[in-house]
C-alpha cells in the first residue's frame, strides 16, 4: 500500500471527524433555539390563559355574551378573520 494512500485516508478521517463535530454543534444550537422558543411560547400561553380566565370571571355575571369572547376558539376566530378594507378606492393611472 503506497504511503500516499495512507495519508489520504488519514486526512479523510480527520475531515470526517471535523464534519461530525460541526454537525453536532449545529444540532446543539438548533436544540437550544427550539428550547428557548418553546419556553417563550409556553410563557405566552400562560399569559393568554390568565387573561382569558380573568375576562370570563369579570363578564360572567354582567355580560354573558362578552364572557363567551374570552375563549381560545374566539381568539383564533379573531386572528383568522380576514380584514376587509374600509373603502375600495381604485387608483386611476395618471397619463
């Protein structure tokens, strides 16, 4: 076996080890980002739950229809509701 082939195998092994280390670093970074995002989203979910519960309690006796608005279903409807323009003004090109 030529010495050149042994050196190429050694270099290939080093390159593979470096690539594995880079891959591990990238995966670890992604996991950290996902964990941070989950923590943020869980905090937001907790705040939304608290707001919705307080709204239901406040309007339970005074305005039952308003109390129904304080649910996740209604919140999702409001988020997904399409915003329609107040007036449909056509722009006429200036010639």
